[in-house]
């Protein structure tokens, strides 16, 4: 079992959700080493850019983007799926959500903002 670490941004994003939604999301968010080695594409996805790996966990309308570190699971962002659905619709890309985000400069800027945030 991994320790979960939220930065200030991801903690703030989580805290903006209704309490029941927070509890459901956190109780569902389970990560095993196998999930990291073999993301199923449905619940878990893997995005890469410049040799850096980032994982996505999909829970209902929420997406949790995280990195596996020696300390545990470092949550970079907690975002609503609609944050990117509009982007995918407007660009009309014939790619999966993970593939499109891997190519999106805006997405990686969001992640980098989360990387630079202090841990909560």
C-alpha cells in the first residue's frame, strides 16, 4: 500500500468538492504496484512527456493525476473530466483522452503548476 501525498493545489481542488464526493473519491482511489506497471486504460492511464511518467486515475467525473515517487503517490492535480472534454471536442482529435493530454502543452502546464506547489 502506498502513502498518498497531496500538494497544495490538489488538496485545494479536492476540498472544493462536496464532502460526500471527497469521501467516495478517496475510498475508491486505490493504487497497487500492478496498476502502475500495467495501467488498464479504463481506471488507470499513463501519460508521458520528455521521459517523465504521470498516471491518471479515473473515478466517475473526476480525474486524479499523480506521480509514483519513493515517498509514495504524489497527487499533482484533481480535476473534473469536463476540464478536458471541451478541449477534446473543440480539437476533434481522433485520440484517446490520455493520448490527447500527453500532447497538450496546456495540460502539462497544469501539471507543472502542481509540481511546483508545496505539499499540504
